[in-house]
C-alpha cells in the first residue's frame, strides 16, 4: 500500500508493519484472519487482476504467418557440407555397425486406407532417406543442419586458424590473460564459433581491431528476408 500511495501511507508505515508482524496463535488466529481480510479489502481498489480466461475474449485473434526464406550462398555451402559429413560418417562405419542402423518405417498406402479398426492390412515400407543410429550422431547432424539454417555465424568460417593465432597472441596483453598459456588460449578459441569470437574481440581493447564489421550478422536468409520492406514481402 505504501508502494502504491506513498504520500498517504508514509507516516503510517510502521503501524502497517506492526499489523502484519503479529504472529498467529490459537488466540489470535481469528484476529489475524480479520486483519488479512481488511488489508485485502483495502488493497482491492488499487489492484486490477484479470485472469487469462477473463481477457481472452477481448484479445484479437492470433495470426500465424509462415515466411519461406532462401538461404544465402554461405549458408547453403555450410548446409551441404554438414550433409556430406553425415553421409561420409555413415559410409565409414564398419559393416557390423551399419547393421545397427534402423530404417524408420512408415505405413503403406493400404494401411493409410484401412477400414478404421487400427489394424494393418498390408506391409510397411521404409521411409526413404531417414536413418536412425543407436547413438546420438543423428541428433548431432540435425543440430548442425538447424544451426546452418539459422545463421552461418554459428560456425567458424570467418575467423580462420591464422587469425585465431593472432588474436590469441594479442589477448595475452590483457590483465585477464596474464597467467594464461598461449596454446591453451588457441585451443579454447578453436572450438568457438564466429559469433563468440566476434563478441570476444569486442570485449577486449587489444583485440578489438580483429573484430569483423557488424554487417557479418546480416548474412543470413531470414535476416535478408525480414529486412526487406513489408510491402515487398
């Protein structure tokens, strides 16, 4: 109450605190309930509370719109490289490990057009191009493809090894890296993506000159799509 109307309750702040500091007991429980009820009634005019089910009818309808975006050349290259790495990894597996690959089956046309009793009437056929391994390699591939679809800065393509070595050497001048080893700094940077390295360069003065232009963040299909005028979309 003092927070809502400080001019009116500033002088009575201690009295209000004393009311709510009273510990409830067998003799004072009824009195405490009465005080809480009175406080609630006093606060009601100052607090507007409406639940979602109460305001839902007053809200505009939710509109969902799907916009298909073309990938940039760099995104497309990264995506295709991830696909090729996945194929090469599968081809390099020994025969006994390839046998662990499970073909994800989908219903045949006869099943889809069944009589509605939930029982299959024909054979299942494998879904082409979908393989599931017994480990997490499949999820890793999907994650790489998702990253490539989101933004190329989630990979390390712009900061090559030569630039990383130079950044690591210069950042040793910073107080935060006085006790650090050059080799360990390089090792840590090699697992960072372009976005992380860009943020790192902007964080320290000695390596700020190695930072890329901010236009590097615009090289993504969805960014290009949503930066176009709305009338042209």
